[in-house]
């Protein structure tokens, strides 16, 4: 099921300000940067060894990320594990009656993704991802 830690997601109020630290101060390369309209976020993936950090800035107030930011402030949002068979793994999790946020994989910044409900994992929001082989370059890195 799990191959590696793909990324940790961090919610920020201002992604440009956060990039000034992660990219400009720490020297991390921006792998991807785009707005994901259906999720209401502007997101960046920054390379850190063979893993990444994902920065998430809500661009609409009616999203889960925006509500999270309002309730808890900036900081760690989720942990993402890379898997080789997201469809099979999701099927197995459903069979094991694990509470899920997503019933089917969807496209996200990291590839095909799905989220497991925090109540299934002692309060931690977990994302599974299966990267897509051909990924576009960052829009304004």
C-alpha cells in the first residue's frame, strides 16, 4: 500500500509570503504551483529530497481548507502517502470500513488523490496519492 511519504500539507494565509521563506530563504525548489479551482486553493509543491512540502492558500471562503485556516490558523494540515494502486487501496480501505472523505480518487496537485477522514486516524488528515507520470511545470515558480 504505502510506498513513501509524498508530502506534508501546510495551510498558509499568503502563499507568496510563504514561498519567500520556503523557496527564497530555505532554498527549496518549486516543483508545481497552480490554482485548483474545484478545491478552492492556490497550491505549491516544493521539493525536499525525495519528498515534498505542499503549501495551500484558500482562494474561496467556502472550502474545507478555508474553514480549517479560520478554526486552527496556519500550520500542518495533512500528511500524504504515495501509493502504487490508489484504486485498489481505496477499495481495500472501504472493505475494512475505514471512514473516508473521498469515495473515489480525484485529480489533485500531487496526481490522483483521495483523503481518509481524520476520525479514522486519531485526528490526522491523511491523503493518498498516485503521481501522474507527466506533470506540467510550475506556472510562476
